C-alpha cells in the first residue's frame, strides 16, 4: 500500500491502532515493514505499541493528550 492511499483512509482519525491497520489488504508480511518505514521517515508517529497518529501538519482531527494518557 502506498502512503497516499493510506493517508486518505487514515486522515479522518486522530489516533488509530493495530485494529484499524489490520483492516487493509496488505501483502503478506508487509504491514510491519511499511509501518516501520513510515515511522522512521516521520510520516507516522508511534504513540505507544500498536497506537499511531499522523504528524500534526497532516492531521485533520486533533486529539486530547488527556485522552491519550488515560488510554
């Protein structure tokens, strides 16, 4: 999956997890590799294991740090 396709699907969400990522049709074994590459390049931000967000400048929906702390 290309990042542009992923971004179009992920932009309505402030924070998303492995459950959201598992809904895509990834080629076998490529999900972890793509997530790792996007995280290293700054296209995704890993909040904690299994929980991600888009960079602030690409995010359409803000999220609460208080909500994140309770999660």
